[in-house]
C-alpha cells in the first residue's frame, strides 16, 4: 500500500512539474497547425522551454492511441534542469511517431525534403541530441539515446575516389532495432543498422550493419565493434518506471 501511494504521489508530482514547464504558445500552435482538430484538441505534442520552428511544413503523423503529452520536445526528464534555448525543428519531409516519444532539452531535428523519419514507441533522444535525416532514419520501439548523441544519415558533402573519379555514396538509411540503448555522445552515421537489444557504449561511432552479431550485445569504440555478448539493459524491470516518470 505504501509503495502504491508513493508511486501515485511521484506520478502526480512529475505531471505537475511538466505542466508548469510547458511552452503553451508553441504547444497550441504546433498541434492545431499540424493535426486534424480531433487530434489537436488532445494536445499530443508538448513543447517545453524555448524552441525555434525553422519549418514545420512537412508531414507529421502520430500512429496509435492519441494521448495528451505523449510526445515531449524539450521534456525535462534528465538530471540537468536548465535549457540553453537552442532547440530547433526543421521538418520538410515526413516525420512519423509510432507512439510515445521524448526529446530532451536543446535538441535539433531535421527531416529533409522527400526524407522519411520514423520514431518508435517509447524511443527517445536526450539533451543536446541531433537527428538529421536526408533519406531515411528508423528508430525501433524503446530505442533510447543519451545526451549529445547524434543520428545522421548523410556525409553532407560529395566525396570522390581520386584514382577512379568515382563518386562515393553520400547518404544511406539508418535502422535502429527495438530495445536499443545508446549512451551519451554516441554517433550513428549513414548505413548503420543494429539488432534488437543492442547497447552502444558512450563516445562510440557506428558506421555499418551490426545485425550479424546477434541480439543482446554491447558494441563500442571508434569505429564500434563487439565488446560483449549476452548483455542487455533490464527493459522489463524499467518499463513501469519509465511510464510513470516520463508520461503525463
């Protein structure tokens, strides 16, 4: 009984804190600008702190059961509490949320024209993170990344082989499996694919397909390689805690 009461109190406390920190002007504008009225009135997307809408003319979809605050941008769910005020979204292509999602403070999200970005249920990108999608990026369910992580599917600039004059591939899709945990300052670059239940050590650089290594693995390094098999974050043990702490 005491444990249940504490859980309810903690849930109420976090909800109260969330509501106090919501940027209501940006929240109302975004929801009623991008969604049909029946969806918008439920306010599925909350913005916290300052955020710049460089462009939101692209297509934005939410799949699944629509709930208030199920997607948080600038959501204060980490230890650090201050915003730098540099959060920015730039959506020209298609951005699809497969359920609940949290962006931490001061994130940058870019989806280029004709690009597709799909974000899985209960996936997340912590503070100072970047998602830059020029072709395709897919994050599985519970694909969660720590602070200063970046997911970028392009080199930005054309590269050539100086002997053959062959132009090298500039971009390639990224597919991150379900129940992936990327620690802080992880870089996920073009062509990266990970299996389900993959853990990525901090400060790692991922550049290729790692699915052949199997599930329940730890990879890391520059470039990332297999460090350990038969290891996973305790997802089942954390599910209730994540839902209580992160959801409105």
